[in-house]
DNA sequence: AGGACGACTGCAATCGAGTGCACTCTGCAT
DNA sequence: ATGCAGAGTGCACTCGATTGCAGTCGTCCT
C-alpha cells in the first residue's frame, strides 16, 4: 500500500542517502553532481515509492510555480476556447499549467483577478483582455513579469504580442465585395477602446480608399460592444439611413446581429444586403446564409503566445516578439453581387 | 514606492510586533487572541504596505491551496464553457481558483492531468469527464479527496453529482414528437460508455414505450462519439434502412451532423424528417432550420457543482448530494408533423 | 612524501506563514 | 503575601524542496 504522501526524505531514506543528494539526483540539471550509481538508486527508489515532488514546496524555495495566468474577457465567447486550448496544450508540454480567469472587460474585476494571480506567484501572464492604456498591463511591465498579449495589442511596442493580420483580413473582405460589384459599402465598427475595433476600422477606410471608395458617416455604425444585440442595433440604424448594398461587420458576433436585423425587417441576405464577419467562430458555416468571413488561426494564436511566454519564463529569450499570423478569406453565401 | 514583495515580517516590523502576532491579528479566526489595539495597528500596517499573504507559503504550512481542479473533455466543445464559467465565478466568491485541464476522453492524458493536479495540491476536483468505472475517480475517492461529477455521473451513489434531468428532457422530446403525429421515431444514440449516452438511450425507449411505440434496431444508430461527423454518419445509416419520420439525437452536436446528412441527401428538415437535439448549445437557434432541443441550465450546473465542492472542501458538509436540475423543452422549427 | 585537485556527499539555512507551547504581566481572590 | 487565572505575546519549529558551503576521501603529480 503506497504511502499517502511520499516526500523527498522518504526517497532519500529508502535509497540510503541524504535528502540533498536525492534532490540533486532527481533533477536533470544537477544530476551530474551525483555518482551515477547513487543517482540510479535514488531514481529507482523514487519510482518505487511513486514519489511526486511537491510543487508548493518547490515554489516556496525557487520562486517558480510553473503556472501562467490567462486573462480573458469571457470564456463563453466562442472566440476564446480554441485559443485557450492552444495555450494550455503548449504550456503542458513543458509541465506548465494555465490559470484562467474571466474579466468581463470590467476594470474592477481585472484588478481583483490580477491580485489573486500574483498572490499565487504565477510566472507569467497571457492577456486576451488588453485595452489601450491598460492598467493591469502597466503594472506587470513595471514589475518585470513576463507578459504576452493576444488578439488585442496594447500601445507599447515593448510588449510581446500575437495577433492575426487584421489589415490583410479586412482588405481581403473589401476586395472581395468590390470584386462582386459593391461600391456602397457600410461598416459596423467595433468599440474603439479595443485595438481590434480600432485597427479594423482604419483597415476598412484604407481598404475602400484603395478602390477609390469612401466610408461616409451615414454608412458607419459604432457598436458599443462586440455583441449580437449591438450588431442588430447597428444594422437597424444603418437600414434607416443608407443605400448600402453590403455591410462589413467588425466581427462574427456583430455580423450575426446584422443578420438578425435583416430578418426583422423582412430583408434577405445576400439578395438585399451582403454581410461579412471576422474570426470564423464555431458554426458560422451553419448560419442562414453561411457567413462570409475571415478565418484566423485561433489555436495557433494560443500556441504561439504560449511559446513566446515560455521562452520568457524559462529565460530562454527576453526579446520582444510581435507575431502576426496569416488569415484566410472564407467566402460563403452571405455575400453576392448587389441587385440594386 | 512599494516594496516588490511585502512579507509578514515587514508588516510585523512596521507594527512593532512579532511575526506570529501579526499572523494572528490578520486572520479572522485567530484575531481574538490578540489585543484589539495591537490588531488594529497590524491591520493598518498591512494595509499601508499593501501586504498580500503568499499563498504558496500558506499552502505549504496548512496543506490547503484554495484551488479546485476542473477536468473537462474539451474546452472547445460549446457545452462546457458556460459550465466552467459558472464554476469559476462561484469558486471566486470564496477566493478559490479553478485549474482547468482538457482530457480529450483519453485515459492516458487523464492520468497525466491527475498527477499534475495532485502535485499542485488542489483541494478538490470537479469532473465533467467521468466514465463508468472511472480510474481517476476511484483514485480520488480512495484518498478521500472531495469530488463532484457534473453532467456525466458515475456508477457509485456515494459521489456527489450534478446533472440535468435527462429523463424528463428526453420524455419531453418524445411527447412533443408524438403529439405532432410521429409514430416511426428513430434515434441516434450516444456512446454507451458515457452515462449521458446510456441514460438517454434508456430514456428514449422508455418514453416511446409510454406511448405504445418501440425503437427497433433498424431505427437505432450508435454514435461512437458525440461529434458532428458521427451524427452525419449515423443519419446516413438510418436513411438507408428505415422509414422513420423523426430522429431523436442524443445531443445537439449529433443533431447538427444529422442536418448535414439530410442536406447531403437532398432532403429538407422538417418536411422530410424532423430532428431534435439536446443541451441547446450556442447558436442552435441560428441553424437551418433552428433546432428543437432541450435546454439544460449550463451555468447553473457549474454553480451548483462548485457550491457542493466548496461545502466539502471547507468541511461544511460531507454529505453526498445528487442535484438534478430541471430542463426546458425548446420547440423550434426542426420538428413538424410528418408528411408521410 | 606532500600537496593539489576533483568527485561526492552531507550539513544547515532558506523560502513565508502558521501554531503549540511557554513565558510575562496584570488583576483579583484568599 | 501568596496564588491563580487568563489575556497577550514571543520563541522556535514545521511544512518539503533546494542550494551554498564545507567536509571527506581517493588519486595523481612533482
């Protein structure tokens, strides 16, 4: 019957050596300090007793927890699970664990979470929550704690980040619509306090300009959040005052809201209005009509961010990295040539 | 400028007392052992210095981590995020944190995860992964570690569990179909190694029997996983050999696969075949046609399970609880009266 | 022969908080 | 005056693993 809790002393006693020797024998990095035969005995003893080092004790001594905090706005937003999955799997390869917390984009909640994570001595942070001028982020930088931002990027260039190529994505969307014959193109813009909202807004105007087109105010609606309700509201607003034949929504969730609004008004997509999204989250291929959107490599973004963070946490590289991952235009049935 | 790491000794020094006294003054449970005035001074000092106790050190001494492990098959399955969210929020109310890990229903991976979690001294486990005769589960029970199973239940009655009322849900589905005039009803059954697959299978036959109907082999398809591909395969199989007018899928993901298969065969739902799901995961209202399904209280299931686990971890109650939460039939457009 | 060096191993301190035990001191009763 | 209760505080050890330092022993060189 195995002991309830096997400690290093047990292993040492079983192998007939001092705990210090046992410790050295069991760690890859210090094993060379120990006689091969002794090391073999210790390892055998550890195996036999089913020894598993107590990470708490190790942490207290070394200051490392082999844990990274992952801060996301809301896990129930389908954009995030694949990213988190990529992060967790990658961290696990190095025996690191992720501590996940939801912030709901709420500053107060973010502060609470940050404190809780720091009390737990996490070795690094992956932020999917960064807003411009982020207090949390600033605090981490100040204290020299490894950080990587994902999806949203923050102001400073001195923070590692991973993102999808928003510019290329929006450009692809605009090119596609123009190629189909659209010239009066409207936009449902995301919150400009978030880098994604801002960047994609700029990208749309830039993309249109390339084709000699403009984005006048009456064809622009500003969403206060990346939510279906806001998408619906914005589309309704646009329907009232514009003659646009296509709408570029800043993300899929907003696009779903746009489709809702069209249905509310008895209009059909794409006949009366083409609609596009961004991200290609789950089930976008099952909508009516299936949504034309931009696919970003969700899982890969998680993987990349975890890799960069691991490099920093393990001291392998202190270099600031900005990974911009390639996107893919996914043309489905929510876009078609204009009928007006 | 605040010190990088404020320790208990700093607080004690600042208040002019011994660390032991400071410790007692700061803990609710031992504060009465300390002079009120002294305690006030210590608390003031702690506040002033921004003291935050080091949870690692506390854990080493007390054996408690204020952490619970949450084992799920796969975070990217939309069934789980709302449950996890409920768990996290509820744990946070008591300053507990969740450690989430994906197992992919893989026994080997499950073992690895279990070891990692135990090395981290988690105080309890919430399993959304339990299969019948679960090795992981057995190990936890043996070592008297608090466990709650969610969604899937395990064999033993001595383990707390939270689940939705599968029987009532399936019964509601069957009643609904029969009321619409269906009598030849087929089923896409989930994996029988999982309690949900098994329970719903039994519930379907029971539900049909209540109406004097049967579920013959040619109207039964067995899915090897709760996946869209398997749903598609099973539906295809059924289409080949039966005259059923409705299909009850064991969950939404399978139902989505069924819809795929119908489309593949040029059939329309619900005209040619009614289809039902289970769980009412995200976007089931956006499918073509919107899916008739059973809504389970996802978030609430997470909340309940966390509550039960907290009770056990805090030693407030050792009683085994079996919570069965009420469901709701959601009738949409994937079901209609049979045309044959 | 004497010294130097290197390979191993053990000792003891450390990380930060919590807690049993012992001590001091005051106030009150005998 | 002596004793005693009890409040308040400090001392020292504990949790388990890691690591700087010092010691032991054998070997090799001059």
